């Protein structure tokens, strides 16, 4: 089987090569999958894509014409793939459902701690030998109410971490996690009630038609003044324009995001010499109470190893005609 890996990053190639062990003929390219770059898949049986790649109707139809039979995702999320069209075209798609929920949850906790204790500003001052402590006041996490939106694998670990800080936990999900209720006294409430009660809101849910712009002006209006919002899920779960307005009027006290609604043409690239023409991002990036990381919450050695292992296993299942348990 010949495999073309789109959006290949320098740091992930060694993990994929190590796991492959020469089983498949893999070609790595930096290009993202688009309607224009789909033609690069000519002659390949399978392609491997990441969250920034586009597998829309048009792209999938081109891939089918080019002979591609399989798409292996190097991510848990698959909102960038039109599964209905893929099924219609008999292109099989599989993801990596759980590579390291610890990596994501720990990163979310890091964003929260850095924002609350103003670590970036404190370090910036110290680099200049300014040891003034004015305007660096945070608050104890102990006894604060943390609202966890999405209590799946990642949200459950975030609950465990926040429980360790002595936080009161409330959650919102379409399915309740009994272990969280039993072990950490997490109380499930409506999203409206969560917004009203939480001092900190952290998002851990997939992007779909029901979660698109889930956090909007209406939900923000219900929140406590000065609430901290953390998003390591998908950028479009937040209505960025509404979030920005709430930051400007100080309804939201701080925002920590590893994902961004319009990140597709921006993240994973060095644009230091070509600043993006994106007013929302420019405004967010200029705010001292906003901390943005470039979709690297997953970036741990353990996660990269697990992604590579599952990706190769997915390809092996297809190649050998076995049932692929990760097929979507």
C-alpha cells in the first residue's frame, strides 16, 4: 500500500516512520489537502491527513477519481471530512479516537494556571529585571466552581485535575459520567445553569451542528462577571466575535485557547514575516488577558507515539482486509 501523508510536520515524521517499520511506502509532504493539492494523491492507495486538511465533497470526488481508497486521520476530530460523501464513494475513513486525553487536559490546566496567576506577564517583567508585583493578583482555585462542558475522556481527566485543586465541579453533557459523579462529586446541570454558576468554564467537546457557536452572546450574558474560559476543543465551539466583545467589556476576565475559529489558514505555519489579515485574531492576540497557543495541546511524546501507532494500525487493518475498529 502506498500512502501519502498530507500536512506532515517535521516533529511527527520520526514517530510515523518508527511505527511503520517499512510496512508501507509512505511519502510525506508539507502541503495541506485541498482541492488544488488533491492531485498529488495520484498513484496512492491511501492518504493520511490532519485537522487542518479539507476532505470536502469536491476533494473526495477528486480523490476517488485518483484511486484513493482510504483516509487515515491523525486526529480524533473528523469535522473536516464529509463522511456521507466518503461512504457514497466507498472511501473508508478512520480516526485516532484516543491518543492522549492527558495531553489535552493538562494543557487546558496549564492555560488556566498561566492566566490566573499571570505567569506570562510576570516572566516578561523578570526578563527585564522588573520585580514589581503590581497587577499580578490571581485567585485560589481551591473552592472555585469549574464548569466542564463535555465530560468524555478529556473532560473526565480535566475533572480529576480540578478536583485535585479542591474545586467544586459542575458538568454539562448529553451523557452523564457516573464515575465523575461518584469519585469527584461532579454535579450535572444544564448549560444555562453551568454558565450562571461557574467561575471557570473549560470546553472539551467535538464540533458538529449542535456545538457550532455553542458559546455565544446569550450564553456569555448568563456568565459571572470575570469568568475565565478555556478552549482546547475546536475553535468554532466559541463565537469568537461575541467572545471578543465580552473581553472588551470585561464580562470575560480571561481567555485561554489552543484552537481558533479561523485557524485553518493560519496555524501550523510561520507567519512572523507575514502577519495574518485577521482582525479578530489580531485583537485577541493584543489583549493581556488572552493566552493563545497554536493547536499544540496534543503535542507530547506519548500522544505522538499513540497517534502514529493507531494510524499505522488503521492502515494495516485495511491492507489485510481486517475489520477496522476505528472506521467512521
